[in-house]
C-alpha cells in the first residue's frame, strides 16, 4: 500500500508554543526530548509527558531543551527527570546499532551493558521507546535478513545460516511469525498458503478483508479477489469461511466506529523498523493524531522521518493499523492510499466517538 504522495522533510526541533502546550495537556510522550516546559512560579522545567498537575498556561514558557532551561535559571523536575530523555534515546539508538551489528541476537544483559543501563530498566526503556522488547527487535531483524537471503536465491538451508540462525527449527519458528509462512513458501512466492477473503460493504465503500490461518493479511478499500490474486499469485485464494466472515464483520464495525478498541489477529510481514512503526501507530489513542516526525521519535529514531512515512505507506491493514491518524507537520492531512476524503471521514468518526 502506498499511503504518501509526498514525504515531508524532518520537523523543526521545536513546535510553536501552542502545539507545545497541547502536547503538555495530552502528556504526549512523542514530544519528549524535543522541548521542555518551564514553570515561572516554581522555577522547574519538565518534559511534555510529565505526570505532575498542569500549571496555568500563563505561567509556562517553552524552551528548546534542558540546557536552555538551566541557562535561564530553571531546575529539573525530580518527578519526570527531563534531563534523562536525551540520554535514554541515545542509549536506545546505540542498542539498535549493537543488535544490528551482532551475528546472533545478543542477550538482554549484553545489550543493556552496551547501553550503560541495568537490564530490567533497559528492557522497559527499550520497549517504551520502540514498542518492542530488545529480543523481539533482534528476532524481527534476523527474520528480515532471512527474507533478504531467500530473495537472493540459493538453498533455503544456506539462507537460514547466512541470516544468523544456528538451527533451522528456530528459523522456521521466526519465519512463521514474521513472514507469515515458512521460508520455503516465502521463497516460492507463497505457494501452498491458503488465503480466505471477503468483500464487505461499509459506509466508506467496499472493503477487502483477507486472512490466513494465522490472522488478517490484507484490509483495503476498493480491492477485490483479482487484486488479492495479483498480490499473492502463488497462494490458494479461497472464499471466506465462518472464521474469516466473523473477522470481516468486525472490520466493518471498526470502519463504522474507528474508536472501537479491537485486537484482531494479524499475519503481516515487515522489517523490524516497519513493525516498530506499526506498533507506534496502534498506540495512538482514537481521536488523536501524530506527525511522521513524532512517530519516528516514538520508536527512538527521530532522524528517520522519511523512513517512518514509507513504513506508514507499507501498512497492509487499513484502519486496524491506523495510519490515517498520522498527519503532516503543518497539520494538513497529507496523503492516504484510499483518498484524503476517507482519511478525513475516519478521523471525524473517531473524534465524534
């Protein structure tokens, strides 16, 4: 799916004051590290997600970061510890690079030691920043390497060991989770995988809902069986059974009320970065929006705005993974694979809910 017609440039380091205040009112963690709010009456500065009671608007000024706040005579909040935000993000970025450079997935202890944190604390920190645990990130990265190795040709066994697996059993277990099929099936274009489908009417037009035995693999507007066969040319395409029909009905209800919390099974493949972006999208509360820069910051990759936009465009499960909740930095809708009118309608339905 290609969501974006234009990928925005990286956002400015600091939003305008009213956007800063709005982030404080929402305690938006995605803005942590981009600015701080300093309270004139107490002399304390906080990060946007601070859980303390909000001061009056006229008593708050916004500064580019802790250094600027200290230079202006303010002191750090002992509750939210704003000085640690930058250090935490740098530690997560260092851990991501450490995991990517390892031949085999490193232990939590090794990753945390490299980042300079205690293991149990860094486990929570890494998941908070990326939406994944260090182990899950490493598994996803290794599965992506397997996917690339399979695409290059050669034997499945060779690809398994080239990707860093010590045994085929682990590779097949990871592939089932991250590729949605076995390595052999992936290499052969999905041959042998059964995909059931249905096209259901909704208030925003017909929607294709398709899934394997593991979960939903495609939700899209204005597509039908022919489109599904083009995307999965070697899979066995079947009509919906009772289970898929029930999932399709839930998807139709979700489109009617996008604010309804649903946790439906999913069977989609993606890189570790894509999976982190999709997890960040699902963490956006209904009725709220984020920018592509905020999504990049939320997964610990603030410089990867363009890549975050591309990952949004690669979303295969419309509405269930709510890429419609992401706007451009100027507040405009930006692109959407199924038209900006649908994007606006989905957002309006959530806000009314």
